[in-house]
DNA sequence: AAAATAATTTAGACAAATCTAAATTAAGTT
DNA sequence: AACTTAATTTAGATTTGTCTAAATTATTTT
């Protein structure tokens, strides 16, 4: 239930990276945390053992549902403190992050919920990023459907609106799942089918019917 | 310049204990910090190496001037956060200590000084204890002289008003120095001499002239 | 002044988080 | 398909802070 400062920093960073990339790699995380790949591997084993992480050697990693909840708690604390620092203590918006980086690890629920109330339940931090509420709900990166995504913009599959066995079978065959990074390369007017890239390389075609049911959250 | 949470907890606890007792022992500190005597000895070596502590094996320890400065910084943070929690977040006075115990270790000077200003430079925490200012000055446990101390009240020698070689020689002979715990047992009207206890046991007599020059800070 | 007891320190071990260097696996290229 | 390079993992150390058990030193009692 309680995590070390180090574990929290890993969890939070994975959360942010996977938002952009679907899956996170060892080197990427090592770069972000200014640590060594070997240290990342060690920590990944630990987080997997705590069921916060999906991880198979050489396959990259993603947070589990539990892991994401933990991450949202940390992000909530971080952003509430940033709001407090800017709004009440008159720090400038570029100074708050560094200080919040320390305050976020004080994980007393009552403290954070009272701070939230004191600040008037702010919705966004000083950088405009949304603040998760006490239940971990965060203003969604508004989901859109694949056909609405601009061309050549890498984005993330975050859900499927039709849950039938048939569509899941098709998605499985095309190796598309929640967390897959996709990019629309071409739109064919004749039948509204799309040529898309999945993962890092694979180029495939999907029908309008399928595309309509793929929910996307995109943050570049 | 920056200390670990563990080091800070030791430093702060030594500061409080030596205020009451002059010198601090291994078992005492272990008891207070809920750790083992062997761990205390290990940490004492480290703090001595960092010149925060006077320590000779088996002789107990006291903070150096530098050590006390560090302690006052931690106490300042602790008490400012306690004030914030009670005053702004509406915690009750008995809840604040536990939370402040965590917040005190976020040691960003600008944060604390801005918090202090935001709170209106409070002088006392919710328990009535004085808050050190940004320079580490704390409302003194007003020094009095030995003859003014009530009978049978253990208190601490905190200074000497006359710094001549003669008085220092006499004090040395009587084994009284800064940090010695003393207690006045009897007052003789005839010559205003005092019978006092020094340390835990020794009973000695001192003249009015000497007593007048011994400064006392007493906190039981 | 011994002997007994209490306080303190040392020796050796362990968990957490990190590192370097070497080994392994995956990916990209002829 | 084999070779080369890049990414990742493993092996083995290191630092910090802690512990238990044993040895040492100080204090108190006889
Ligand atoms: Mn930030
Ligand atoms: Mn952090
Ligand atoms: Mn307190
Ligand atoms: Mn503390």
C-alpha cells in the first residue's frame, strides 16, 4: 500500500511515458529517470512482483490497472502542490515543478484531500494539466474515433466501443489492442478504409466499420 | 549541506533530548527513535564525521554548533507545517504532528520562507512551541541565573556571564560546563551559598559569587 | 576491590537502490 | 541466412541504514 520515493518516481514516469507511447522501454525509462538500464530492469522486477506492472523480459512494460491507480495518486499530489505553490505561495509557474517533485511523496490521504478542499478543488495545475480527483478520476484526454484522427499523427488505442467476439477476433488478428500505438497514413475515399501503421513498422489496411469502433486518446 | 531523512530524524531528536538533559546517551536516543542502540552508534559515527556532533565512545553526545543549526532548520520546517495544517487546513492540534513529521524533510529554503510569509510569520506552533525564524533564531528559553532557579528543579547550564580564566578554572574543578544538568537542593541564608546536584549524583556546594555567573535555561 | 549488572560498541549479516562490465537476446543490414 | 549493432538482462559490487549476537567498557553493589 505504501511505496518508496524511488518506486513512486518509476511508477509516475512510466505512466507519463506510456501515455505517449503505449509501451515503455528500458532505455527510455533509464533516460527519463537519469539512471542506468540495469537499474531499471531491477526495479521492473520489483514492480512486477507487486503486480503494478505488466512485464516480460525484452518486451517492454506497461502499468497494470493497480499501477495506474498508484500513478494517478502521485500525479494528484504533484499537481495539487503545484497549484498551492503558484496560487498561495506566489511561486512562478516555472518554479513549482521542482518543489512539487519532493512534496508529491508525502502520501497522507487526509492531508491531500484537505489541501484539495482548501484550494477549492482546482481542475488544472499551473501548466494547464488536469488534476485527478480523490477517486483518481482525471479529465480524460477526450477520446475520439480512429477516422477522426489527423493523418500521420502517432496516437494511442485506448478502447473499443463494440465489445463483440467478432471485433475482438479481428483486432487480435491485426495485432491491435489497448496500448497499441497507431498512425493513419492514408484515407481512401471510395470505401473510407484506412491504411495505418501499427506498432513501429507494420502497415495494414482496416475497414471503415472497424475504424469507427477504435477509440483513440492522442497526445502526440 | 543536505541530509537524509534518517540523519535529520537523529539530529532533531538529539537536539530535543539535549535540551532536557545536557548530554544524550545511546539507549535514550534508541528508545526515542524506536531503533536499536547498535544503529545509534553507527549513526553517531557518521554525524561525528560530518562535524555535526561531539562524540567520544561511551561518553554520550551533543550537537556541535553546526549540528544545532541543522536541527533548528528542521524544527522550523516542522513547526511551520504544523501551523499551516492547523490554521489553513483545519487539522486539529493533535493530528498535525504526525503529518509534519513527513513534511519537515522537504528542505527547500525558498519553500519554507515563502510558507512563513504566507502564514504571517507565526511565532508559535499549535502546541505553543516557538518557531525558529529564517536565521535559526528561536525565542529563547529566557536565561536566568542559578540563584533564581526554584529548588529541586533539574535544569541546564547554558552559559557563563564572566569568562575569566579564574571562573573557568573553578568550574572545571567542580565539573560544571555548558550542558551540565544541575539542581539546587538548598539555599543557605547566611552567605547565599548553594548546595547543588551536578550530573546525576554529585552533591557540591558553590558560593554566591559563582552561582551569580552561571546562566541557566530550564525546561524541566 | 571484586563481582555483578547495565550500557555501549563491534562484528557480521541483510534489504534497498544503485552502479559497471559482461553476457544474452532482439533488430537491422548486407 | 549470416553478420553486425543495439537493447536488455545478469552477475557481482557498493552505499545507506538497519538488525542480532557477541565483546567490551562503565557503573553499581557487595
Ligand atoms: Mn510538474
Ligand atoms: Mn518525485
Ligand atoms: Mn510536532
Ligand atoms: Mn521526521
